[in-house]
C-alpha cells in the first residue's frame, strides 16, 4: 500500500515537472507574442493578426502548408507501393531499399544542398522558381523517418497472406496495394505523414540556402524587425503540429476500436 502510494506521488511529481518543462516556454512565447510594440505597455493581438495581414508572411505560410501536403502525397505514392512490392515479390531487396531510404540520415543536410544546387537550377528553369519545387528534396529528407513508420506497420500484418487471398479472388496488384494492404497500415502511413509535416514545417537550412521563402525562412527574417510577430508565427506552427499529433492519436485509436469490434 505504501509502495503504491509512493509510486503515485512520484508519478504525479514527474508529470508536474514534465508539464512545467514543456508549457513554461510556450507560455513565455505567448506572453512575448502578445506584447504591444512601442512605449505604450499592454497586450495586443496585432502580432497574431500580422500572420494574415502581411502578404509576405501569409504567402510563406501557404507555401509551407502546400509543401507539407505535396511532400506527404509524393512520399506515400513512392514509398508505400515500393515497400509492399518488395516485401511481397522481391524480399531479398529489402536490405537494399532500407539502405537507400536510411542513407539521407548519414549525409548532412548542408552536403545534400551543395550536391543538388546545380540540379535545382535546372528544376527551377523547367518548373519555375516557386518554393513548391522543394517537394523533391523534402521527400528525400523525410524518407528515413517515413520508412521506419511504414515498415513497422507492414511488419505487424501478414501482408503475404492478404495479398495471396486477394489475388486468388481475381484482384490486381493495384487493388491489392490500395484496397487490401493500405487500409491495414493506416496507422503507419499516418505516422509517416505526421513526421513529414513536422519536418517540412520546421525545415530551414535547405530553403534558406536555395533561396526560397518558406515559413521558417520568413520567421527568421521577420525576427530581425518584429520579434513578437515572429514568435507568434513560431507558436502557431507548434500548435498546428500538436493538433495534428492529437488528431493522429485519436484517428488511430478509432481505427483500432473499429478493427477490434469487427
């Protein structure tokens, strides 16, 4: 009884310390972002509305959100069919695919930028100088993390049996991948998508060195002239990622409950 009470106290103190460590900096950011500029003290929401009223910051936010969307779509379109096909048809190539997907972890981002800078001069020439062309390099950057999430989901199911059963009933490979395998690895795909969104919304080095205006680049430039507005944009991006994480958690939980009930 004493040990159980002591463990509860220890857990409560640990949770309190973690909440303090996590929320105090966020509250400090909120406090700084609502401070009025100039000599007049007080609070204002102008720094938050600045994200909407300022055209440059608004365009960078839209560009980053579209980059996150396109990166997730392209990552799923490339990675999921490839991993399913390799696992079902050429399992000996799993080691090679894993090596290629994890390779960007061993290469510094600065080296990647230097290596692809000449390639991107042609990409921008052919596709335009929009920040959305960063989708290709962002897919490479998120590959290691997305691969692990999807690979864990695939390892949790018997993909071979599901594919053989579907094929025996006349289903094609497209149907097997899209309608049989993918619904069973939704949690892994959602996890990979969340990681990709978080990385894209926080990526600064590639966009800055390739001279594209994304949200992190715009916030770094804005901080030199309007610190509270830049802090508001940073806090808003963190809240967006947190909301995505909570939504992912509840969506995965609902799918697990539906699967258990069926």
